[in-house]
C-alpha cells in the first residue's frame, strides 16, 4: 500500500469515526491499532502498550491533573467569584465595563491555573446573567466570556504548552516566557474591541448605575482577593520564570497553596473537595486518554513513512513562510473537529522537525501554535468553550446566539496570530531576557 493511500485511509477513517460521535481518544486509538495489524502484522501490536507506557511515566504530565485540581478547588472555594466582583467594581463604571471586567478576571485566573473550563463555567454563571440583566447586547456578553475564558490555555501556566513542550522537546519555561505577552496582547485586543463598540453604541454595553458603584474605600475593601491571587501567581508562574521550580513542582506548590488559602478562609467543605476531585479525575482522564490514542496513531503513521511523506510535501512548497501559512491553515481546519490535545499529538511530531529544518525558532512556533489553537475553542461546530458556556447560559440564549457572539472575537484571534507572525519579538523578547541572556 502506497503512503498516499495509507494517509487517505488512516485520516479518512479517523474523521469518519469522529463524525459518528466516537471521542478523539478512541477514534485515533482504534484506527491506530487496526492499521498496525493490517500494515505491520498482528505481532506488531506489542508496540501499543510500549508507546502508552512511555507517556504514562513522563514526569511532566503530573502538572496537568494538578493544574486542573487547582482550578476546581478555586471554583468550589468561590475565589473566582470574588475576583470577578473586585474587577467588576473597579471597571464597571466604563461603558462595556462588565464585559471588560469579565475579560480582566479571566486573565487573572489564567495566570493561576492554566485551564479554561473553570473560568468559562464560573463566568457563565456569574457574569453572563449580570450582563443580560443590565441589557447588554447578548452577543457582546457571550463573546466576552468565551474569549476571556480561552486565555487560560495560552497565558502561563498553560497546560497546552506543557503538552507541546513535552512532545516537541522544547523548554516549557521558554514557552511560558514566550506566551506571556501574546496572552495579554489578546486580552488587550478583546478589551479594546469591547470599549470601542460600547462607546460607539452605549446600548451594547451600558455602565453600571452610579448608585451601584462603591466608593474608593469600598473598592479597596473588596480588593482583598488580590492578595491570594498575587500569592498563587507567584507560586505558579513566578517560580517557573525565575527558575526556582519546574512546571510540575510549581503546579504542585500552587495547588497546595490554593488549598491552604481557601482552607484558611474557611471556604472549603468536604463536599466541595470531593466534587473537585471528581471533576479533576474526569478532565484528566479525557486529556490523557486522548494523548494515548493519538500517540498510537502517530507512532504507526511515522513508522510507515508518513512523517517523511508530509515533510517532503511541505518542504516541496519552497517558500518557508508559505509553509508556515499552510501549517496554520491545517491547524485551523483540525481545530473545527478535534480537541487541542489530539491536534498536538497528531501534528507536532511532524511539524516540529520541519520548523527546525527551515531555521525558525521552535519557541516562537510553539507559542504561535498555542495562539492558533485558541481559535479552536471558539470554532463551530465542536469548540469546547461554546459548549461550556451553553451548558450554563440562560435558556433563552440559543447555541446560534453563542456562535454569533464568538465570531468577532475569532476575528480578533486571527489579528493576534498575524501580529505574532509579523513581529516575532512579541513572543521572543521575554525568553531572551530570562533564558538567553
């Protein structure tokens, strides 16, 4: 069987299983095992547990359940709601201020936990009804929460960058440094868009009434959450950037810090801890099973010459920047159907060597990759953030409303992606300062 036919049949079979509703983990794993038997013989099935075990013992993967548990604990302890209330009072007097506060609160949360589920769900429960009550444009309300929540997968400590660095053998610390400015660049673009639209048409985002605004002393009183936020950001992000801890240790320390802070504030209940553990188990299992299934698929494809085939195909284009654009298009297309873990496991083992061969900085491409995959969380029909928000949105908000709300923010994500491509120093300046002298 030619490599062209193998490529068509393997990827075609995987897509068919995805459209039939089988999760990515089992779609990739099933196709990988079946084609291993067909192409390599029944005895070759022994490589499957070997590949899976190699991932299971990877020390870096410990950080993923720890970050997820940290997010779940913060959600159950109510700290996320306190962060929103604080930012809401400081920014609510602006036109579009409640939407701006949602993005700002999500940015602060992103710098602590590195996952999107907690911020999307909590902001959907707290901020979405608040904006609708204040007669915000429903598309603006939905879009601001959706876009703000996706920052958790880009702003360090991002779980996505841990997986990327592990697969492509790139320094996670440098990836974190590189993602810092692009993350806040996107947050700035979202806030700028919200402000311009709201000041141009105040009905889209009216400010909170004067009688509901707190005095300066009142705002200072509700700013107490900034202390635990600062502590947690230092425990997680600060320790990584200054070289005290690796991401796994930082995740453990941050997780313990969140637990201690909320316990000290008497906000933790046994029921809340059990629910946080259950949610962590479910989310971690989803991520890790996807990695296992995609790893089996990619291992076989590379073994039969697929890596060389794709490399030759892309390098045959000639122009390095055209190759980068083609890669970005592939990621955007896959993002409409596959979750970020599957995309990384399927493409990075092939794209990574090509990027090095073309002479591009792997840290630059890794962060560019993460900026691109942010789009996948808002891309219909399978964007995860869309389903998170729909699950907690008021019943009068339809799925179509949420898709329409996401559209302008997807456009802003494309703008951010283009800026990071045109001006590589947006990504590279922090790694150069902290890691390369």
